[in-house]
């Protein structure tokens, strides 16, 4: 069992983990870590944290994408790190593209900017060292602008930075092969997010409203991405 606290005051990271769980559950996606909220004692008071079961064991170990990439040797200049990772996984018998497609799209919707290369990876048998598939999606705590002073809105939401294979959210979406893997009609209602955030006294009513509005806008933009990608990626549309 893993217990995870929060950066700074409040419990936005823990609540983001729980909301991400709701996203995957409603999508019917199975390869994710389920998070719950829990109260833990800290400096004489009770604070809200997230809790989950470990997805590793004596039989299976997690190999972060970064470590897997390092094991592949020198990257060809003609390939991006994303392409290098995908081709390396294919070489060991793991098709990661559908998993990455789904993860990149749901990260966009919940504005999880921190999908760095130690934040996802592969599972490996500890005895045979055979790769058996993708590690489940975990650690979505840096969603919904928890580390920002303000909350972006409107077209600002189409120009967000991220920490992953690419430095922009839209560049992550550009490599998606199958945009239908996320069903927009099965995303959690904004009221669920609003209720979840309303129980954190450190989140002002104004910020909660802005986060909920950003989530709604992200869903609207995602619908454009699915139906008309050329428009979505057009610079004039983003302005």
C-alpha cells in the first residue's frame, strides 16, 4: 500500500489522483492504478492524502520509460525519443502505441503536465526478465494546475507546456494514432470535479470555478481534436 501526500498546502494532488481514477473507470480502461482519499496524521493534525495498492510484486517489477530508453543504446538521429521508445518496445514484443494514445489523450483532458519518463513504463517478470506489457497509469497528481498561481483559460489551454517526450501538450496529441480510444460521452461530469474540489478548504471558490471551467473547455477542445484534427492543430485556431 502506498500513501502519497501533496506539494504545498491543500489536497489538490490527492484529489487529482482520485479524479483521474474516475476518468479511467468510466472509460472502461483497465490498466490503471486506483486511488482513494485517506486522512493521515501530520504535525499534530489530520491531512488528506491519496492511497493506492502497489502494482509491483516479487514477480513483477516496473521499468520506467527512461531506464528502458537508456537500455536501448544510442538513439538514431532520424528518430524522436517517442519513436525510439515505441520501436524499442516493439522489439521486445510490447505494442505500447494504444496505451500511449489513451494516456496522452486523458492527460490532455485533465491537464496533467507531468508525464515525465519516470512516470510510466513497462512491467517485467523478475525471474525471466521478459517484458510483459505496459505498467498501469499512475501518478496523475500534477493535474488541474496545482502548481500554478493561476488557471489558464480559453485558447491558453491549447498552448500549455508539459514534461514528457515533448514539451507541449499539443505535440503529445500529434503522435496519437487512434483518437477514438477515449469516449467523450463517458468522461466524468464537471459536477463530480466541483464536488471533489469543494472539500478542500485551501482551494478558493474562484479557483475551483476556474479549474472546472478549464476542464469543460478541455473536453470541448478534445471534441474538436477528434472530429477535425486539422482545425485543432491550426495555428490560427489556437490563437
